[in-house]
C-alpha cells in the first residue's frame, strides 16, 4: 500500500513537472512573437512593422511630399529612353528628351514628333515681348500661355528668343517671339486679347 502511494505521488509530480515545462515553453514563445511586450526589449527593441497610421502626421506629410518629388523626377528622364536623362526640351511639347531624341532646327530643338510638324507647316509670328529685367514676369507669362495653348487647346506654338543690339543705349535687347501655325493664328491671337 505504501509503495502504491509513493508511485502515485511520483507520477503526479512527474506530470506536474511536464505540465510546468510545457507551460514555460508556451509562455516563452508567446512573448518572443510579440514585439510590443516589454520583456522583449533586450533582444530587439525596434518595432518590426509600423503601420501607416502609427506615424506622426507631420512625418506622413513629409512622406507624401517625397513621393510627389520622386514622381516629378521620373519626368526628368527621356520619355522614349527611361534610363537616359532628359537633357533637351522640345520647343513644342516642352518634354525633356535625351540628346538622341531631339534635332536642332532654327534656333531651337524639337522632338521626333514635332520636328516634321515644324518643318512641314507655315508658321506665323503672333506676339513679340521684350524681356526686360524690370519685368521678368512678361517672359514667364508668355511661356505659361504657350503651355495652356498646348495642354488645354491642343494648339502647338513655339517661342524663339531674338536679340537686338541697341546702339543708342549700348545694350542688347532680348525678345521672346511666339509663333503658331498659320491656320491657328487667329485663335492664338484671340487667346492673348
Ligand atoms: Zn515635342
Ligand atoms: Zn531618348
């Protein structure tokens, strides 16, 4: 009878030890899988994946701005050769192409689509604006208008830069001259009225 009691107690103790060991293993696993528990700091205190919403609003704003900048950077590459930097601007579409995608004509450069258009059509001088240092916004607004005409009205124009030596005042005058194709001339003139 005594022996049976000892065996029973030993067995109970043995099972208890096994259960305790198992429990310890389970608890350890749960802790090591959860990085937010303070017990884990010694191992790796950096959070593994921070959700978007966990960022401070100002940091989120910066990330958005950075994304916008990198989007603009992609515009700096040649549309035909995404690995080549866009170095030369087409005078009609204003896109930046690599040097092999543009050809010089008159005093400007044109892309492969717009060079034939410039060569095959008759162009008319629409507007001449003096680029004086006192009113630099004149030139800027002419380039803005050119962009609006092309983007919104689908009317191609180009701007030449002309220089004239003013002998009396001993300085060089700079002019921006806007050209459009003859059939578009009236519409372009109306745009500037
Ligand atoms: Zn072009
Ligand atoms: Zn190219």
